[in-house]
C-alpha cells in the first residue's frame, strides 16, 4: 500500500495500491502516519511518488460511496488531516508525479514544497466539479496560493484536466522530466535543499509556508459539515455513481 525507500537522508514514500493508487481510508491513514513519523526515524526530506504512468487516481470513490453522512465526514476529516500534515511537515517534501494525477492526486502534490512531473500523455487537475462535488474550500485556498486567482478559477470551475506542459506553464508543477527521471529529480531537489545551512533553511521554510498552514484555520468544522452534506446530496451521489460505472467499463 505504501513503500518506504531510502535515498540517503531522503526517504521516498511510494504509493503502491494498484491499479490507480486510489486514496481509500487505509491509504490516507498510512500516508498521514508515515509523513508524521518521518523526522523521528531520521528522514531529512520526503519524496511522494507513485507507479510509472499513475501517481494517484484520487479518492477511492467506490469505497467512499458506501459510507453514510457521518462516515464520509470522518473520511474528509482524515483527508484534511493528511493535507494539514503535509503543510505542517518540518522537513521538505517533493512530489514526484509519475503520471496521471487527477483530483486527490493533484491535491497531494499541491501541499508539497516542489513538484516534478513526467512529461508525456498524462493529465493532472482538480476535476471535482465534473464528478458532482463542489470544490472543497481548503483545496481552493491552497490552489489559489500556488497558481493565482485567475488560474485557480479556471481550474476549479471548469474541472480542467491539464497536460503536464500546461500545468508547468501556469505554475502548478515546477519541473518536467522524462518519466524515468522524475523520482531522481525529486530526490536531487531535496538533496540540494539539504545542502543549505539547516537552521536558516528550516526557519525560512516555516516562514514562507506559514500562510499555507494558517489556511486550515479559515474553515473549521463547518467546512467539513458542508463537504459531508454536499457528498450525500442527490446531484453528487448521481454523478459519483455515474463515475463508478464509467470506471467499471474501463477495467
């Protein structure tokens, strides 16, 4: 489900839940725990990666559809806790986006310090509206911080699934590489950061990411309540069931 691969002081956390590395409640918990535990086991930086051609297909909609309103609220609370854990990590994080990265996959990358993506016939973006879910406010706040208000508006309202080159052009990803160079490039970026004077780097990194962490205080419990209400609404449930049927036909 989640593999830990050392690269010296950099630890790669590789999503390993075939076929799409979909984020179910177990994988969300495992990733959250691994990110939190990394500094204590000696990791000085983290790389999040996936399978060749597939970083993560996002939330595991079929499994989450089985949850009632309280269950889906808990699932969203866990996912928010994962996002917050990434934002609050005291060590640098790089996303090695090894292929397709819709919805929740793009969100994982969004909360890292640096994103390098495979250049090829892949798609990345936030397609929540396309599957009937209003954009979660916390994700919008982080996205607007990354790409600016106008690009965030376009991505969110049109469910724009971008090519790697479009994602690079608008600043959603920082670097493009051939697929087999994505993980090494992410490790190299982390290694370069770790060569900097550590106290100065850590204090400056905390300063420049403070607004990302503070954004979690804007919504609170009411945001999770609204997400749960949206999820169980007739429109969203219908769109999600249609998505599941499309996925079954592809498999």
